[in-house]
């Protein structure tokens, strides 16, 4: 059970550049935000893991949702704080997920967009289960992962800030089964294209 430190270091070292690259909202994420906000009835408190540059949190808050921004990479936490937002360093695999602003109160939802690609396969169910425990019955989940088989190491960046991301791919049947076993009821799963030939599985679920 472990979080890949090279992946976290890569984001840490290059957080501002990554945030700039991801600033434009993909159409499929915008559609997921619409559905998530509608399912929450336009209000509620949400834990976001892997907030990154904070693009989605801003969109959710514009729609009436209160978001707790968190990331496993300190670089993103600092970037978000510099922009005037509260943000916490948080690893969903090991850290206490309790909401510091509402101790003892579960979240109404979890937003986990494109971040659980970096959770190792053997830890995936543990993270989903911890997120379920932190959410009220009927609370909503968005989670998206890359569609495919196996694992991959993506190398890039520049000489000054090399990137080494470890990613785990999922197929729909296995993702559904992990979600169900962890205490989520899947309501919809969509296959969405990011960049050309960059396919994502996007799950909508509720806390059973
Ligand atoms: C592809 S970025 C997505 C960022 C943002 N959610 C977005 O959609 O633009 C992946 C995010 O996952 C975070 N991350 C890396 N390893 C993680 C892990 N083991 N568990 C959760 N998040 C992780 C990174 O720090 C980064 O914020």
C-alpha cells in the first residue's frame, strides 16, 4: 500500500505549468459537473481530491457547491492558497478525511476527476472505501479514470522539471465492481474522449 512518490514529486515541481495546461475545461468534464450539481440539488459540501490547479472547484462553487480543495502534492496546495483559496495537503489513501470545517459531519459528495489514475490498482478499492465512509448515505461521487488495460509510466516535461507519472488503467466492468464493493451504487458510466485517442471512463455513483 503506497502512493507513488515520483508522480507526486513530478506534480510538485511543475504545479503552475500543469495548472496552466489543464485550465481549459474539457467538454466531458463540464457535462459531469452539470450532472453532479443537479444530483446534489445545487448545494452541499464536497470533498475534492486531486484538485490540481483548481479548475473544477471554481466551476462547482459558481454552481452553489461548497468545495474542500485538497491535493497530495504540496505544489498544488501552495498554488491554490496563493490564489486565495483554502486548500489542504491530503492523501486519500492514508490521511484523515474528516472535514476540518464540519467535524463529525459527512460530505454530501466527492469529486475525484482524473486523479485516481495515479492510485495503484491494489489501493484503488481502499481509497474508494475511505471516500464512501466519509460520505453521507445518498451522497454523490464523480470519479474518472483512463480507459484501458494495465499500467503505464508516462515520461515528459523538461530537463529542469522532468515528469514521471505512473498511471493505472481501468475497464468498465472492473471499475463498476470496485465501486460496488467499496459501498457505492453506480448510476451511470460514460466513456468520454479528452484529447484525440485519450479515452476516459467517468462514473456517477451514490453512497449506498
Ligand atoms: C491529471 S491531474 C488532475 C488534476 C485535476 N483534478 C484536473 O482534472 O485537472 C492528477 C491529480 O492527481 C493528484 N495525485 C497524484 N497522485 C495521487 C494519488 N495517489 N491519489 C490522489 N491524487 C493523486 C495530482 O497531484 C494531481 O492533482
